[in-house]
């Protein structure tokens, strides 16, 4: 129960992949969880599952692209949970959003769609939650990033640039708000088997561990970064990628 008594808002927490694993893990560690998702049924399902397991949970419908909805969701989480200790941003992705093309072939609107979902609105959520944390005198943010933010993946230019931006955002929060008791870190996920990115047969060569990762392995890292065990950790990335980014092209 590393998060007993903590109040957590998970944005994008209804999804069947990393989002759901994060809400489950935070609930299992004793946190009260507000699950926010664009899909209200998914948010409800995730909150129901947590309550059935004995945790405190509320569901919030929010599309992060709407600044008013986002501000209202943060206010609702603070009201319903009686405060907010941690914001987890899971929302993001690209595979289901745009065609896989090279940089010069990418349409403006596709760049904007991916870049904004993965960085602009996450940054807005962070900007909106900071006044809450400042008033309380503490708080932390954990964002789900990607190895494409630390190494290039062909056909993922906007996604990689946005996920790299999350790392910069975390460093800024560390530089500007550490004295206020506020931390931000990024879980950098490698290839994780999820509904939108199922593990293909026989493509694990570049992964030293020899398999795709599981969503709960990403969620465990998020729990650690939100917990007191990480009280001196801020502005950092924690890479959960089965060794992909550690391996060079040798041997
Ligand atoms: N699956 C992977 O291999 C992998 C690898 C690295 C990083 N990631 C990152 O992990 C995160 C989760 O990915 P996932 O595939 O596990 O998804 P997921 O199953 O956690 O689902 C994401 C949820 O976000 C919600 N969402 C989407 N747009 C939204 C919006 N505008 N407003 C509010 N909610 C919205 C969806 O309804 C969905 O429920 C993403 O940030 C992704 O970039 C995934």
C-alpha cells in the first residue's frame, strides 16, 4: 500500500492498455483514483472495477483537447477526492491516428493531431494542475512517454518530437517547482503489448529481454515515481523498454 491515502487523477485512464493498468495499480496501492477519459464508458468501467476491488474511484468524462473540459475535470477530481496528490497523464498515441509516412510526406493536419495530443494538451493539464499543487504545498506529475522520445523511430516524427517534449516539460517542472514540493517525471515506455499495439509474432530481435513489455510493468514504474520512494526524483525519465535503448548495433 505505497499510495495509501493518496488522491490521483489519471487522464486517459480508461483505455484497455497502459491506462487501465495504471488505474488498477494505483487502486491496488491504496490510492483514491479519478479516472478521466474521452470515452465515458471506459472511464465508468475502470472506476467500477476499482470500486469492486474495494478502492475509492470516480469516473470523469473529458476530452483533453477542450481546455474548459480539462479544467472542469481537474476541479471535479479535487472536489470529489478532497484534494489531489498526483496527476498521471496516459493520454497519447499515434498508431491509430495517422498513416505511417516519412517526415516530408506528413500532412500538416496529421502532424498537429499527433503532436498536440501527445504534448500540447498534456502540458496544458500540467499547467492547470500546478496552482492546485502550489496551494497544497505538494504534488507530483507522472507522464507516460515513449522510447521514440529518446531514439528515432522511422515514420513517427511528430510522436517522437512530442514525447521528447514531455522530458523537457518534466525538467522545467523540476527547475521551477521543486522548492514548492512539486515533482514531475516521465515513464518512457518501449514496445508494450496493448490493444492498439499488439505484440506481433517473431519481432523481438531488437528487444534484449526478448519479448514485448506488459502494461502492468509500465504501471509499476508510475507507482514508484508517484510514491515517497521517489521523493528525491524529479525531472527524470524512467525507461521501461526491455533494454531496447541500451543495446548498440554490435554483435
Ligand atoms: N502501447 C505501446 O506500445 C506504447 C509504447 C510507448 C508509449 N505508449 C504510450 O502509452 C500511452 C497509452 O497508450 P495505450 O496504447 O496503452 O492506450 P490506452 O489503452 O491506455 O488508452 C488511452 C486512453 O486515452 C483516451 N483518450 C484518447 N484521446 C483522448 C482525449 N482527447 N481526451 C481524453 N482521453 C483520451 C482513450 O479513450 C483511451 O481510453 C500513450 O501515451 C502512448 O503514447 C504506448
